[in-house]
C-alpha cells in the first residue's frame, strides 16, 4: 500500500513538472478523500518578480470558479424566502427592457437566459475597468436575447454579474461583504475574498502571467477583472478544502437546495450532450461516477475544481498562468486513486 501511495504522489509531481521551476509562475494542487488530504503541494512562484514561491496558502484569482460562490448566495437568499428562483429580473431591475420579464433568476444561474455577453458590448477604447453594474448597463442597450430565455444553454458571464447585483439589491450589502459574512466567515475561509481594487488587499497573493517569446509576462488584471459575480474571488487550496467539506453539509443551505445545485437545470445540455449545468457547477459523469466541476480562465490564471461526491473525492488545481493545460489532470488523478486497474496509466 505504501509503495502504491508513493507511486501516486510521484506521478502527480510528474504532471506538474512544467510548473516546478524556480523562475516561473506555478501551481498549487490538493487531492481530498473522505475529508482527508491525500496530497497538497505547490510548484513554482506566486510572484515571479519578487521570487516568492507558491504555497498551499497562496491565494489565486479563481476566475469562473467564483460562480459557485455567486450561485450559493443566491441559493441562500432563496432558502430564506428573500427571493424566488422564478422571479423575473425586472423585479430587481425595473428599468430593464421589457424582454427581461421573461428572464428569471433561475435562467441566470443555469446559463439559459440568452443575455448578450457584456464583453462583446464594451466600447472600444474604454479606459477604466468594467464593474458588475456596467455589465447591466451594457446589456440593457440590447432589445432582445440570443434566444428565447430558458430554451437552451449559453455560458454567460453577464448572467452572473447580474446575480451579484441581485444579491446587493435584496440584502442591502455589497456583494463582497455578503460573501464574507455569509460564506467565508462561517466556514473560516479567512483569507478568501472578492477582490475590489483600492478597497481590499489579497493576502499571500499570486499574480497572473502569460508566456511570451521573451518569457513570462505579468498579465494580472484585464478590463473585465473587476466584475465580481462572474470571476472576482481569490482563494487558496487551504480555504477551498473547507468549502468542499461544507458542500456535504447543511452549514450554508438546506439539503433540498443543495441537491438542486447539483441537479442539471432544464435545457442545459451542451457540447456533445453529456455535460449539463446546475447552480454554479457543470454536471457530467466520469467512469460511471457523478462528476461535479467547474473551471476558470482569465488573463493570468487557470483554475479547476472537480468533485466526485459519491466517493467524497475532490481535486483542486490553481495556477497563475494563462491557458495552463490542466483540464485532463483531475481525471488522471481520479484514475490513480479511485480505479485500481488504472494505476499504471502514464
């Protein structure tokens, strides 16, 4: 058994060999089973210029992995009857064009709203970062959706920006403050936050980078990095372990609501039809097991969390590199730990 365990650890190291450099941005990975950490290790640098190494406490920009937190606070508000998932968005934004009457909160969470991508609507030459409220203003300039709301899946950062604004409307708190008070503090995720430039400071911060012909260039923030609802949270594997454990409990929401989060929404099949979407999570299967996951990509970060709840097995990977090739790694790690007949897979 010890030999097999050592072999798995060395093979995970091999998967991250390219990140394990003293002069380049890195990665941090954690493997969890039955609430026990089987593997936790960091590679490379959190800050290339200052030569600060990555550690399990390094906070990376989660990018779209943020969406599971945005969905969770919406679920909390629904659980507490502060809103309904079937409320039209015009209830919260009465100035929204009439077609908003057919778009519900559920459509936003499931990516079935059909709303235009706000990124496509940003005027050329815009000099200052876009905020969630700007995403709303931009999409309100359109007079229709891509398709009738609820009829198909189209991944939408716009929808999650609007969800953050709905949280603010309903709670009377800023989105960042609501996350801190109702998710991060109760779970003792003490270093996790929704980053607001000029307002908050990210402790143990990893900076983002992109590979160029001359080496790695810092590309930490973009024009859309200040939109919080779709990708603005920073966290570490140490804190995300607490999040993963909470998702097996009713610490944050009722069992009924939690089950709904991990159930595919109507008309959310996409791609080859094997992947669907719940509340902030992609839903699929891997080798007969439920696979609940999300990825995140921004100008300087690539992240991924994959959960196999029937085995209480989770893989978390955070990197501070643009377009890092990590999408197949969780399944390879799952093969080694969950399927004995695949221990020889390279």
